[in-house]
């Protein structure tokens, strides 16, 4: 019996150790394209996370085994070619390759959906400034969990990076991922984090911004209900709000944006499912 107990104890200990290792090494795949992620191993033999920078902005640093990795978001405007991560006086090169995103052409009969009034433009600029302050923030003490879960059940209705043209005029590409769902469908936190901004915005309707740590931010738009408050700490899977069609939306859906070091990236790259 003692041998059986020992074997069971050994198995449980091994299983626990394996689960700890697996949870500690959760990193997304490196996809160095515009709208993607560059992951670079750092030569740093330190217990504390080294600081790392891309284009003079701090980036998330996560430990996998005994190695620290810089996890860098690459905005859609990132140029193809060689780039560098800088950490502790060393430059770590990586190459960004091109990616073709689909196009969408929309013909509108009136320009009121394109051109904003002076009042609406002033409101939009104020809200954009609020959002920018969230995306630019960097909490080095909060270690991010970037093994995300899908925040809402439903099919993907509009992809990240979609190039949009209104009446032949190029507009900003789609900087998030749209998930179709009925009004009132629960929205869950994709990972642990802190609610840093909520409100009703001109374009995005009812919004919630979650800071996951080290410049990793989720933005949820067009909500029918907001079920969290600014300053609230969330666990992965916790209710954030409900799907809606507030703001400039043609129907109920969730617009989900993810930002790394103030660069909007494809949220699907962080999904662990």
C-alpha cells in the first residue's frame, strides 16, 4: 500500500509541476507582420524582469522557463524590414514581413456618415484623447496574462486589419475584431486585469477598457450594458457587460480591440483556445 501511495503522490506532484510549468510558459506565436506580434528572447540573467523598448516605448516582458522574452505589438502602419528591441544596452534585431489584409468598399448616399459636425468632431477628439491616455499607460508591476479566452460567443463578422473605403476614399483600417452576437449576450474578460475607463463614446458607444498589465489593453465597444466600474479588478471570465449596438453600429455585435505598447494588434493572436 505504501508503494501505491508513493506512486500516487509522485504522480500528483509531477502533474502539479507540469501544470505550473505550462501555465508559466504561455506565450503567443511570434508573428512579426503589421498588426502582429514580435517575440524576442533577451539575454538577461536576472530574477527581476529587464526593461525592453521598441521605438522608445516600453514593451511587455514575460518569463518562460529561465528566459525573459520581449512581447512587442506591431501596429498596422509598421514598416516592412529590420527593426530592433533595445534592452540593457543591447539591440535585438527582428524582421517584419508584409501581410495582405482584405478590402471593403462602401458607397454612402449622404456624407453625413463620413463628415462630422463641429460639435461631434470636438466630442470625438476629446474621447480619442481619453483612449490614448489608456493605450499609452504602462504598469510594469502588473504581469500580463496573455493567454486570452474569447470574450463572447458568436461568429467573427469583421476581421482585424480590414481596409475600408467609403465612396472610394480610404479610411482607417479596422483596428479590432468584430464578433456577431445577439443584444444582451454576456461579454467576459479575456484575461485578468483592471477596468481603467468606461463611458459612452460617439463612435464606439458604451465602452470598457481593461488594462491587463505592461501595456496590454482590451477595448470593448457598442455595449448595451456595462456591468463593471472604473478601478474594478477582474478575473478571467468575469462578466464585463452585454453586447449591444450603441454608437455608430449597424447592428448588435462586439468590437474588440487589443493593444500592446500602444499598437493595435489582431486579438486572435492572443487566443489560447
